[in-house]
C-alpha cells in the first residue's frame, strides 16, 4: 500500500487502510467497509478539512477515424461520475497507527511531525454494476481522500481502488426462494440462499432436498 506526498499542502504523507488488511481483493453489495485514514502533517488538522468519498465512475473511450490523408486518428475519453457518497470521518487522536507499508514506517514517525488518525465505516449500496475493465472503457470504484484547506480548492490526496463483484440475491419474498415438485411419493425441494458470484468461484448456492420414502431408483438429477 503506497504512501502519497502532496506538495504545497499541510499533508506530508497519507494512507487509507481497510480492516482487515489480509489481502481481500473484492467486495459485494451491502458489505461494510471499515478502515482508517492515517496522515502525517506539518501541523494538526481537523476532520472538517478532509473529505473521504466512495466514487463510482464510468469511463468510455473511442478512436476517431481520419477523414483526410493529412489527419490522424484521435482517442477520445469520457468520464462520468455516476455515484459519489461522502463518508463521515471520526477523529482518533490518541490511537497508535499500524501501517501496512513497513518500508515507509519512518514517514509516520510522530516525533518528527504530527500523525493524525481518522476512522470510518461505510456500507456499499445495493444494486451496483460490478467493476468491469474492458476494451473501450470500464466501470470502476474507489475511495477518494481530499484535503480542503479553508478558502482553497480541494486537493486530491489519495485514491484507493475498490473492486465490486457481481452478486445474486433471491427475491424478497421468502416463499419465492423455494421450488417444489412432487411425483408420486417422490418430492424435490430446491432452495436458494443469498450469495455472490466471482470469477474465482462462479457457483450458485442451491440447496436440493429429495424425499424418497419409497426408495425409488434415481438415475439422474439435472
């Protein structure tokens, strides 16, 4: 996790740290992000001077075709911010900072400059399109940390990419989650629980219960 240094600001180094920090690579709808913003500053700053947002953006690009022998093709990129949710930061002035990037630990030595820690909790909204990176564009999400000194324009400090995976949820009505079929004494019940799909484990969580009191021979289930 890289540290960032913003020139001509009160902030010397910064880090957005999610908990747990065990190599989690993707998140889902309704999952809660818990983390900290850790800053090394020239002097103490307040949470009112910071802004942390969860951003969703759609980026598309295309290449124009030359219309004359003297013209050249041009790539045009459009960025649309379709989601921005401001996250509340809570100050934790007395908490000891634990950094994932141990190589830069000295950058946060509080004996040289103040180190400020702010905690946050954020629940990812429902029904978001998953992160997609393809030729011609992408849908991406990230946490954006900005510094807003009084009377000055907001300055970007840090971006932390957040990958959102496809999710599958059953209907709200519990009765609609179950399918039953009966033939003679044999009955089959199928139930689906809420779950998610990732490219690493593309499975749907079906539970199949077969009641076969007559112990009939079952050749195939499909």
